[in-house]
C-alpha cells in the first residue's frame, strides 16, 4: 500500500488568523508539521486556499496544491488535493496543520490499522493519565473524547465526558476508568474518502460540531490506534505560547 499525507491549511482561522505561518523557532508552523511526517509517508503535500501559505511551503521546498476557498471541512479540502495529486496512492492520511509535534510513530500507528483489509477509516487516541488535571483535560470541551468497542473501533466521539461514571465524584473518574483523548489525525482508503465527502451534514455532527460523527451516523467504522505520546494542538495564540515553551525546553 502507498500512503500520501495531506495537510489542510487555511489562513483565515477565526481564533488565530494566519496560524499556519506563525513563527516557531525560525520556521512557520506548517513547515514543522511537514517535516515531522515527511519521512514516514510515500508523499506529503499541503492543501491550501491562500497564496501566502502556498509561497511559504514552496520556500522551504515542500509540495503544495491550491484548493477551493469554499470547503466546509479539512476533509473536503483533502479530497480535492488528492484528486489533483494523489494518483497511485491507496491511503490518504489527513494531518492537522496545527499539530507541529505530531510524531512519526503516531503516523506509523495509524498506518498499521490498514493491515486489516476491512478497515475503512482510522484515527488516533491517547489515554488520559490517572493524575491528569480534571478541569484542563477531561472537562475541556476543546479536547474531544472517544469511547471504543472491544475491536478498538470508535463507538462515539463527544466534547462532553464519556462515559459518565455514576456514583463517583468527578475527581475519582480518571483514576477509576481509562478515558481516551482524540488526536485529530485521520486516514482513509481513497474510495472511502470520496464517499464521505458526498455525505450531507448529520444531526450528531451539527450537535457536537464533530465531523467524524457524520461518518459513524452513516454506518462507517473508524479503527482506532492508541498512542502514549502527547501532542500539542494549537488553536489560539495562547496555545502557541505554550508550544514555544515546549519547543525551547526540548532543544
């Protein structure tokens, strides 16, 4: 199987305009994402609708494809980019452009899910630690949670805490149950990517503002790889400050 990684990147982020071009130790964030994954995939390209991002990617020698500015999601942008550049690739890996600390091992974990020919879509989760701070992790609506079945397939994603532990105080939940944090990395068989981009938005998706619920609601299965490695997603300038501190401490 051949894997192509596509990194959707918009300039017009509501909470952090220009985020892909934000400086991270002398490199734009989109370059750091690209460099983290380029050696574990057969090909990588950035999919954008903005010439400033296109120029930045070309400046560091990366592959980039211009896409429509009308896409409702990164998945749709991925599919357009795949149609333009992905001939000959079996699996499309959708890598978030705001995950500059994504690890090659995490990409390998998602790739390994496709050793099973029945897998349609794969994603990644990380167990919360029993000693994690409840308020900033499990209770954080910006960090979606996932429940899995015995086959390591996603049963549901939610911004709420799932499952609810009846009869225990919130402070006792993490030490008494394994909760999973969703890491926004997806991979799809090429034919499945085409199918899911044709689906209308679903009631669950609209309620939680989580696109993957549309796929579950329409009967697609999502295989889940489990990682113990932490990532730092960047949604706001405040997140960037934390990321820069992390970067400085790991030089």
